[in-house]
C-alpha cells in the first residue's frame, strides 16, 4: 500500500538565498489516479524510525476499495505490491496553510518542500521534479536528520540515546515516483518535538547495490527546512507579533557566521531550554537574521548567541558561548550574572503591557517657558526620610508621590538622569539597553512594573502641567552586557590608532546604529509620551565611521527632521562621562537642537570668584549670542550653575583647592566646613547670587536635585559620591529660604516673561548697560567687578481699551551685580514717567527681607536719579511701577 504525495500548484520562485518560502500557495490535493497502477519495490523493507519517544506501528486502513495509504518514516512499515483503482481525494483545508520551500539541486532538478501542521503533528512533503536520471527504474531515497542548536550535529532519532551518532541520528526514506515523473515522500513528526530543522540529501543507489551517488543543493550543501517554526520576516527588528499571534524575531549582524536563537523556560537556568541554529539560506535576508514561532510556547526569556571570528575587536576576550540580549527587546528580565560578574539581561517573549493613557496630552510648553529640575529617580526618594514605603522609595511611583515639591519650586519640567537599563557597577551613564526603563525603578523590581509605573508617572506629571525630559546616552555602552558580541565591527568604532575598546564607543552614524537610535527615540515618544531628550556626550554624535568629525552628521540631521520627534525638545549636552568633563563643540543644529550651555556655567562662576571680563557675563545674561545667534535664539540655551557631576552648589562656595581647579570654585575665605560668621554669610550671598543670575538670564534654567537644600558631597566632584536626597534637610532654615527664593524667581520669570522669557534676543533699544555711576561699563578691564543693566519693556495694547487702541507700558527692570569685595553706590536711571523704582531683590539682606513680591519703594534722593548702596558680593533687582501696579 502506498500514498502518492501531493503535487502542489504553486508559482515557481527562486531567490538568491537558495530556498524560497511560498506561504500563500494554492490548495493542495492528494492525487490518486483512476487508472490501474502497480507499485513494485522488489523486497524493499522500509524499516524507518519516526522521531518520537515511542515508535508505533503504522496501521493501514482501507474502505470501500478506495485506499489511501502513506509512506511513513515509521518502524516496520512495508510497501506491498498492489493493484487497485483509486480516486482523487481533495485535502484543500489541510494544505491551505502549508509553508512551501523551493530550491534547486546541483544537477538541475527542483525540490519543493511543503510543511503543514495538523492538530498534533507536522507533515513534511518533499517533491523532486525535473531530475535527469539515467533510467526510469532508478530509485531515489532521502537521507535525513534533524538539528537545533548545531547544524553539524543531528538530534538522535532515539531520544533515549544520550550521544548522537550516524547510526541513530539519520534515516533513509525512499521516494515514490509518480506517472508524471516526480518523486515524492511524506514524513510526520509529533508537534511536541518541534521546533527543529529537517536536513536531507538525495541518494541514488548504484546498480551494484553498494555506495551510490548523493545529490545536494546547488550550493553543494544539504537541503534544510524549518519544522515547527517559520523563516520569519526581517522587519521590524526585535520581537514582534503577527495577527495570528506568532512571534517574529529579527536581529542585525553583518559579520556573523551564524546566529543561534536561545530560549529559557526557567529564569534561574544556566543553559537555554531550546536553541535554534538559524539557517543562513532560510533565516537570513541581507544582514538581518529572523525566525517566527507560534505564540503557544511558554518560554520565560530569550536571547541570541552569535558565531564567528569577525564579531569582536578582541578575539581573545570574546566569550563565544555568551547569550546576548536582543537590542530591540521591549521587556527585559534579569538573569544570572555573567561569567565576568556583570548583570545578565534577556528579553521576555511577550507583548508589551497595555496602559490606559486616558486623556493624557503633552503640555507642549514653549522652550523659553521651561523651568527645569534635574534629578536621579533612585536618589530622589530612596532615603528613608522620604517616608515612602520600601517598594515605592527610589522608583517612578516615589517620584510621583513628591510631585508637590516640583510645584512648590515653580518647576514645569523634570530632567531625569538616564533611566535606560544599565549595569549597576558602571552607573546609569553606561547603558546596556535602549528600549526599556531600569527594572529597579519599578515597585516590584520587574520590567513590566517599571514600564507601567513610568507611564503612570508621566501621565500624572502631564496632568499637572509638568513635562518629562530624559537624559539619554547613545554614544557608548557599558563595558559588558550590551551590544558586544553581536557585530562589534558594525556597532562600535574600530580604530587601531586609538584605544577605543575601553570606552565602548558606538558607531552612531553607521546606518544600523542610527536606525536603532531613531527607533529608540520614537519608542519613548509613542509608548511613554516623553516630551524631550538631552543627549549626553553629544559631541561624539558628530563622529564618522572611522572616528573623524563630520560637519553634517547623518544621525543628528535625521533626529532634527524626524516627524515623530518634531514636537519634542532635543538638547545636546557635550559632557563626556568618561573623563567627566564637557567638550566645547560647534554643534550643527538645523534650528532644532538646543544645547546645555557650559560657557554660561564657566563665565558666571568666574565672575563671582573675581575673574573674567564683564563682557563674558553680559553675553551669558543675554542668552549666549555667541552660540545661539545663528538662527536659533536664547531659548535654545539650557543654563546651569551646578549639575549632577562636579561640585554641588553649596560645595561650589565651600571648597577650592588645586585638585578642584577645573571647577572654578571659591571657598569664600576658608576651606570646607567653618564656624566663621563672615565666611558663612559670604557663602550664603554667593548661593543666592548664583541662583539669581541663573533665573534672570535669558535661556532655560536647570536646577539640580539637592541644591535647594544645600546638599553637599564633601567637596568631591565625582558622580559616584552623589548621595540620595535627605528630605529632612528641606526643613532647615537654609532650605526654607532658598526654596522660597527659587519659587519667587520662577514666578518672577513668568510674570515678567516679556523680558525674562524671550524666544528671540533683546533688541538694542530694549537694553542699556551701566557702570556703578551710570557711566559705560569697563568691558575689557579684568579688575572691574560691577555691572548693571536696564531692561526696557515694550508698550503693549491694553485689553481693557482695545477699541481705542490705547497702549500701556509695563515697568522697566534695573539689575545690578557687584562681585567686588567692597560696597558700590549705584545710581539708578530715571524710571519711566509716572513710575518709581521698587527693590524686589537684594541678596545681601537677611531673610526674609532679601526678596519681595511687592517690593520696597526707594525714596527719591535727587530730582533726576536715585542712589542705592550695594554690599559686596551681592545682586539687586529693581522694578519700575506706578502707584496702581499693572503687573
């Protein structure tokens, strides 16, 4: 008894990869011919084993003389010589979803392989056509085996056998020759034994009965088809799900020799439960390796193992057995530590959790309106003084619980230090991954909880009018546990003249790396509703393939013009986490890129320690026109005095020694902690001065976490010495007055946005510079420590008298800075008609009188002018107002 295999009507297709997958083929049919046929195999014993735990006997059933018997790879199944009439039996439903693979033999014949799934089995039909044989009586057999993790090592047919060998790992099955001259056979496998690759060659026995010839593919290799999984698609990269629920895996690697897809069924397992050695002719399209599996699998994590000597820059250090995290994985899980001690991450093969965003919308604040608070998510609420539950402290939820703190300070944006997954030994500025938040920022320490709690945080901040900006690092990765081992020659810079290996610098302008960065940014905007990004070490984004600097880097330009990023803030920060120093770079911007203004920080610090020129300070007060007058404006300048590296604000006025020369600090007379009242008062004034200049300058002010409460690192500029925020310090007298001063300055910026929150530079008629006696400033005199300016308000149309087109004029501002160690008698200019000067700020006065919302009117001392004495190391702000203030 015998069954003729299907002869499928498919469209012929031959791809360069050698095998094509035709999933949408025409319905298949078993053709049982109506004429009488005789099948003689001349004592051929088809004793073949089916790959299963227990081999069963094939029971051949017949009904009403219409027999449909099959050639199985089963034990002791005999094909006997029969003569009977047969009829056509259509199996369109069974073959409708058959996967079809087409390839050519080395002698010109065509091989079609059809793989379909029944309820509990997989059927594989192999059909050979156009094969030129010497005789019509030639018999064709298939020698086949199956493999998973290693294409050179077949899985034993007898699963009880522990060591595969040629006797137990391969089998031979004869083909049936049809009247049309085709050869066909069918194999069946239990579904529970999949997935695997079926590898086979064709054999023609010799007339003598010994030896014979082998027929391979046109590439002189064995034929190979996947069973229990599909070839998959090269796009999108990473893990994706098709409408039928199947999972598609895709990863880039140009220089790889092979890719093994690994699955774990236990989070604590050392070795994968399943490994699939992806076939380069089926599972590779260009430089993308891909495969598709059904979603019914219950694996808890997955990763990749890459093979090949060209994958890494230092072959001696490469661990060929290392399991690598999918660069595009959206949900990652912690696994056992790697052999080098670094944390090991794997992807989780499941869909991203759903989240109800409700009516969440981006605040879309104009850049000039931003007032930013920079923080570290973990350090912000980790301290026990936050009085948060253990599972909430140091997480996104913990940050949300302290939302009122931002509102009290007048903040409308938070800038989060990098929250991408990172190796804790290296810190957040050396990421391992770019598509998911660090698991420890979730309440349960898991990836899903971190994702959901971050989205909840963003949603709540948005509801309170606060934007969320992220610091991101795309120029380098952690030393281990990141992209190393996938394709170092593509992902990382390789320059024999420089030792770049230690820094793991990414080749950002290489096409696949640029695509990964853009995909990551788009993911954070679409999935997490992020409002903007600050790119750390941005100067390295300008490097080309070989480390050269580019005037028009493709990645920077692509980010500037990406439509999904068009409404986000994009900020370049040229601070380098490797040497902990900023790099001065002329950054290409396309009128989109803002920048962290390091010159602002340096020039303001120099002025208040008695160095630098007045012209330097004036440039920073007006929005750094030397940097941003090239088509942008002052709103593109993100200003800071202290940040999360270097000295904190209180340390900036408390420590200054040779080791801190680059910090441009001044200890105000004594090094470190002191009991001197004079030194302490001077330090307090300096802190107020720094904050005052930060908030009245054009640009976007950034306040660093802890500076509002005088947090100190003992004079250490190292990032690793930064401590969690102690919420008890917010109750101290220093913190209370400083926080209130910051809140006042934030309100002042908003109230006088016409002069202090401008997107464009001030016009010449809107600003006038003064010395202490109303004479022109001594711009180039390095010994001069006093500068004043008058900001003149424009007339605006009165909303109450719009019909008569009457105009009103808001009061001018007079601002003075005295960094000298002696007092200065300042002559104020004549105020606008009908107005008088009120003092809003004098940083030399004691709390609470050193700032005032309403202001203290100044008595007229002369008919034309008013004099005011400014103490040493102080600032003063005056506003012109009428008796009925129109503020």
